[in-house]
């Protein structure tokens, strides 16, 4: 999605029917978490194509990428991250099942969430998340239940088929033997797995 959308949530709202999905409408106003520079959330989304939605609070919205294989704790892994439309901040607490036939139809689980700290620099100067994203490179430290420490997001292709890479940085939280996407599948908000969330929605 274009980062130049006039109102950041226009694209989010255009794609959804809020009388059919229980996702937040984005009219509720921002509710940041205040930990570090903002909140992050990673949602496991069992849609037509299974993926993880990686979201970072930046300037009052959740900047979002779809990560097909999910995040890694191994600094040697490079995970494709495809930008999607900005989401409202209260989406960070959304779990449930989006009806089949609606945009994003499928079950959503909050796989990890917490605060993050922007560590993006250019030479000696600190760079804001917004500037870093516009330039195509940000680094940040996560303080989540499953993921901690530094990650980098780097744009490697622009234009209509923009694509980024999500890479773990060495140091805190780096561990080539962990594979939390496979071994820690439950929701950090509710403890439920995808089947339980889907069953509860029915
Ligand atoms: Mn998704």
C-alpha cells in the first residue's frame, strides 16, 4: 500500500464492512501503550494464505507488513515482509475470525506484543521511524513476550510490488536454535490457539 494515502486509515476502512467483521473500525481514537517508543504486535493470520502480520506503532497508526514465514530469532534468516495498509492502534488487541468472503477472511491470533524502542541511526544522528521508513531502513528493539532485542526492516524493492526484509540483529534475543513460530503458537493475550479462537467465534 502507498505510504502517501491522505488519511492513514482510509485504505483500511475502504477494504472492510464493519457490519460484517468484528475488527475495530479505527474510529475509537488512538490508544498507544507508552512503552518505549510505541507498541508492536505480531498477529498470526490464518487467511487463504497463512502469514504473520507485523505491526509497529508510528505516528498514531500501526504500520504493517505481511510476513509469510513469520519472524525468526536467527540473524542468518531473512524474512520477506510485504507492506499492507496502516491499521488503527486498537487492532493490536484484535483476535477473532473475519468472515469468509470479507477482506482478510480467516482467524487472527495475537502471537506477540509489547513495546519497542527505535534504534535507527544515520551516521551519528538518530532517525525517526517515519523518516527511516520513508528512506527504507529502520532498526528497533522489541520488548515482547516471545521476541526481544534488535530487528531490522529494510526495503529491497520499491514501486507497485514493494517488498522488505525482516532480519534479527545479533545480541539480545538472537538464538539460531529457537523457532518460536513453531514452538510457541499460542496467543500471548488469551493463551488460545487458532482452533480455539475460531471455535469461540462460532
Ligand atoms: Mn493479514
